């Protein structure tokens, strides 16, 4: 079953992420823990994170071509894109999402 993480009115938010994870697997737990602060910092008022456990919804994961966990899908804004891994490299995550990275001196 999917879990919707509540924050403001998520139905009409600009940024919608879908995180596919495998129950309590260490990298899945890290990905979820890393995605929250990224969203809070970069989309503080308008983001939605949908969590899908592939062990509980394997057919959905297969239908959406998710074969590796953890996988984050940016559903909106378009184009849809995927990031695979625990999201521990924030600069890489920001680059993959097309967001500005921190300035390097």
C-alpha cells in the first residue's frame, strides 16, 4: 500500500516524487531520510513524496519498470525522471533534478 507523506495541499503541488523502496532495507531507509531534507530545503511549501514499498506492491513496481530499489521518480514537473540510490550525494541529486547546486569556492 502506498503511503502519502502529508505536507500542505499535496494534490496540486509543483514537485511530486515517488520513492520506491524495499521495506526496511538500509539503502531504502537512507533514501527516505535523505529525500525529506532535500524537499524541505528546496521545495518547502509545495512538495509531495509518495512512498511505495515494492515488497508490498510488486506488480505496481513491475508495471512502472522499477527493478532496483531505492528509486526516486520525479513525477512532476515533467519530464519524469528517475534517480537510483540512497540519495546521500546531495549535489548529484540536485544535478539530476535540475536544481542549482551549492557554490564551490
